[in-house]
């Protein structure tokens, strides 16, 4: 059964890519090679989406935690194709500075995915990133590539789109830092609990005290 389901993944992904290519290239006039890259990326994302692998399948949770894990799984599954679109867009953007920013957006996205996979209970810290900023980033990166190659080059839109990508780079870094601070917050709690336990078991007087004269020496 798993192998049959895996085969359906590829059939569905290929079908979506085949349908999307003429829609993009003929329907909206997108350059054929860009439409091809986007179609392949979307089809690949669908293969991942339908994959029998389940995120967090090794975690043992119950009650509210189970619901949080299911929610995190749903968000990450939807976000994976968006990260793929960013990674593909890097190779379609001619302006090096903008391409590097898009590359950084994709890299930070992967870091945030990994952070949520490590601890799905932190997903609320990056919910807006996964559901709003990441989809907009993928749209803008692809739009920038199309604007660059447009016969009637719209400089104003190109600059505005590039500026928004730069601001998204800042927002992505903010969310990555926010996720890391969750770890530091947990460390602070653990240190306080450890200190409290040591004080209770050993007494404050039993803890080693640094000698100021040794520090001066």
C-alpha cells in the first residue's frame, strides 16, 4: 500500500505540472522557461505534500499537545512547496543582490522549519511567518523574475518589488530569532529550577563562592 501511494504522489505531481505549464505560458503569457521551472517546483511540492511520511511521527503526545502537533504538521506541509518556489526563483533572478536575498529567504525558511520540527509546540511563534510572509515572499520572488524579463520593463514596479523582498528578508530574520529566543527562554527556566533545587538540597551556604582576590590576581 505505501508503494502504491508513493506512485500516486508522482502521478499527481506530474499531472499538476503538466496542467500548470500551459496555463502560465499561454494563459498569462509568462516566458516558457520560467513557467517550466515554476511548474516543476509546484509538482515537486505536491509530491512532498502527498508523501506518506508524516512529520513528528516519532513524538508521543496526548491532549492539547496532540492538537498542536497536528497543527504544526499541517502548516509545515503547506509551507514546504513555498520554500521550493523560493529556491527555484533564485536561479531565475538576474539581479545578483536580489537573488542573494531570495536565497537567504529560502535558507531562513529551512531553519525555521527545522526549529518547528524539533519542537512543534513552538509553532505559534512563527504561525504568521508560515501562513502570510512565506507565501508572499514566494509570490514576490517569482514576480521579480517576470518583471526583469518583461519586454516592457517596468522600472518602478521592479524597484518596489525588490524593496519589499529586502524588507521580507528582515522579517524572516526576526521570526528566526524569535524561534531561537524560545530556546533561551526554556534555558532560563531550567537554570532557575536547577538553582532552586540546589538551594533546597544543599543550602545556599554550600554553593561555591568565587574569590574576588583570585580574579584580581
